[in-house]
């Protein structure tokens, strides 16, 4: 049974930082491509950042230079370091895992609120 458990969300003021974590189980983590997506109220879910099993990263234009995705294969965990947070970053952030055969798995999400 695949489980993706996100943590690290919370409330922060504009300009602040948060680090999200996603611990995976039930998958061959080192072979999986991992990603973070987010969904703001009234909007569709959108890609934030991805990291391949080889360590290649990709970011949405809106977060480039502010967010950083990384992974620790020994801990089966993917991270999202978020700096210089803006109110428009407010959303539920979801962890995604994609297996070698293209099956997608999702976590339940963690809420990030950026507000003064």
C-alpha cells in the first residue's frame, strides 16, 4: 500500500520560509519521480516542482528562484524548501510520486497560508 505523508505546512508572513517534507512508503522510492503540486481555493491543481529519480529538477515559473526541491533516497523523503513566500503561494500542497510504469500516487496535502 502506497502512502505519501506530507508535513511542514503552516502559517507564515510574507517573505518568510517553510520547508515541506513528504515521506513515502510502499514504493521503490529511489526509482520514482517525485513532485510537489498545489491547489489554491477556487483554482485547479498546478505543478510546483518535480525531481526525477536521477535528480533532475523542474520548477513552475512562479516559484523559480524562491523554491527548491530535493530528495533523500535513504529516508524515502522529498522536500520543498520555500523562501520569500508570497500571499499567492497560499494553497494546499500535495506530494506526488510517479512510478516507473507511470502510475501516479498522491498525498493528502498540507496547507500553507501566507498572510500578514
